[in-house]
């Protein structure tokens, strides 16, 4: 398959490769398409489908609300950094590239 892309997208691919994170245009496009696929799959999550992926989500939300009421809050940016680190570790253990 051959795909024509705009000059703007070609520059983006080149920039990503120059950053050293990707070794080829194919790798950039592959990672982008996998991210798009993941986004598409999660776009239509219903409550039931979220619970099928995260079976303990209701308990986690209840626990979090109780902690918030008790004043046991965490810095949001610190929490997001921890989530990103955990996601990176999980992706690495599964052999996936982090987008």
C-alpha cells in the first residue's frame, strides 16, 4: 500500500525520527495507527464496558471519594506523573512503545 501524506505530516514524521524516538517512517506510522485504534476502542466505552476492563472501578471510586472526604488528597500533577510512569512500565513489560 502506498499512502500520500501532506508536507506538514511528512515534516512531523521527520521531526519524530530526528528526536531519536523512532527509527523509521514505518515505525512512526505504526505507533500512530495503534494509538488511533486504541482511542477509537475507548471512545464508546459504556459503564458496563468500563467495568469489564476495570472490574474494581466502582470500589476504587468509592474509596477515592472517602479519602477525599477525609482530606486525604493528592497533588494532581504528581498523581498523573505516577500514572504515566506505571503505564510506561506496563508497556515496556509488554514490549509496546509508549506514545
